[in-house]
C-alpha cells in the first residue's frame, strides 16, 4: 500500500515538474517572441522615421524668408532671359556651370522653359563658387563670350551637358574654344571676349549681386524675388510654377 | 561573471550599432528621396555627399553602412537571445572591417575633399566605438 503511495507520489511530483517545465518553456518562448518583436519594430520605426524626417525637411515648394532686394528681383540689363520677358512671374536662377547640382537641375530648367516659356521669364545669373570649382568662373566667361555672338544658351547647354568631362581637366581654355568652334562661333573673337575686362566684370557683377542677396549655394532659385526650397524633382518644380501662375 | 560582462558589452554594441544604423539610413534615404544637395560654400556635407567618393558600385556608400550596422545589430540581438559564443567572435572581427572603411572615409574627407560631413563623422564615431567594444569582447573571450 505504502509502496504504491510512494510510486503515486513520485508520478505526481514528476507530473508537476513537467508542468513547471512547460510553464517555463512558454515563458521563455514568449520572452524570445517579445525580444524579436521589439527588434523588428525598432528597425522598422527607425527607417520609417528617417523617411519622414527627410520628406518633411523640404516641404514642397515652400517659400523661404530669404528675399532678393527690390532692384535685384527685376530683370536687369545684361541678364540672360528665356521665356516671356514681359511676364509678371520671374524665376531667377543663381547658378554655377561647374556645380553638379546645377547640372542635375539643368534638364528640369530646360523642360520648364519649353513648357512655360509663354508664361514665365527665366533668368540665369552666374554665381561661380570659385573656392569649390576651379573652372567655374572660366566657364561663366565662356558662356558670356558665346553670348556676344548670340549663342549664350547654346554654350550654356553644352557646358552643362559635358560638365563632367571638362570639370576633370587641368585646363579648359582649349576645350571651351573647341565648343565655340562646334557652335560655329568666331573662335578668335570668342577667346578675346572670354578674357576681356568687360566680361570679367559682368560675371563678377553677377556674383556680387548673389553675394549681396546672401546666396551661398547653387543652384538658388528665386520666384518673384522669394527664395525657393529647391524642388526634389521635375514634378515638384512644375507644381511650384503652376501655383505661382494660379496666384497671378 | 564573464558572461554577464559580455552581456553588457553586447547590449552596448546593440545600442551603438542601432545609432549607426539610424545615421546611415538617414543619409541613404536622403540620397534617394531628398533634394539634390546644392553646391554650397558654407556647409561641408554637400561637398562630401555629392563627391564621386560618395558612390560605390553605383550605390551611395551610406547604404553599405546601413547593411553593416544592421548586420552588427542583428548579430548582437541574436547573441542576446541564443548566447552562442561564436556570434561573439563575429562581433569582435566584423568591426575591424568596418573600421578600415571608416579610416578610408575619414581620410577622403580630411585630405582629399577637405570637407567634413557631420553625419559621416558620426558614423565614424559609432564605427570606432564598435571596434573598441569588439576588442573588449575579444579580451573577455581570449580566443
């Protein structure tokens, strides 16, 4: 009798132990589950919040507080203008022909000028960042010299399209002369003009107007005198312009 | 005792690699979703992020950082769950590779570009911390 009782007791204890073990296993498993759930959630949350931060950094076409001075927000004599020169809507770009970001915006600008050419005046001003880009000023002068022979925009286009090529060169004088030849310009005159005091002065004046208005990066866009947050793509840029037309 | 000390170190690895992960993710997302970084005279980040050194195999280098930190983070998480010693070995070796990449990037910023991007320097800091934590793990393990 007692023997049986002992056996029973043993079985009972064993069963209880198993039960404890089972409870322990469940506890352990849920602990692991929570741990990996935590790890997954924290990774997803991190990525998601970074996407949010970047997306909110530059609200679409939000206008900044930076403004051009009253004189500089108008089209100035000597400015290069595309589109409708008499339009009330003026988009001024301060740009550096050797700056990769300006190069990235170049196709957008080209498309905008064809799409909105009848509604808006697009102004190009030089802002060569000489400390960063050693050929930027020479490129600006080359475009101006081509402009003397009526081909400013053609040279501007070539310089942006082949930016990577000439940016890497030690000297660019010969390269720019080749571009001038390609455009059918009088190369001798082009070279003389590019080096002339007049054109040096003009580029410098453009730069000073940027500096006066606290431009410190390129491209800087001013829509009717107010600085734009640089749009993140063509569609965004279009939206900004369309809004300006609607407001008009 | 030794195990406990390793636990603390691995938790530190977890935190540091997470911070590195967030930082690298920010830079990568910025590359794909953000504005084209303008050329600027005041800030160094644009110069660094638009330079030719910012891309490797056509991908932003920060993306490799994302994978590196994520790998370290997951290894640390695995260790805390499974307590497999082999993972510690990985956690002590992997940061050496990460640190070599860091040395290269800091060299490029200081001596080639002459510009410093703070986000990149933060990554350099977390990578260096991971190296030290890796050394501590190694000392505790003595393999």
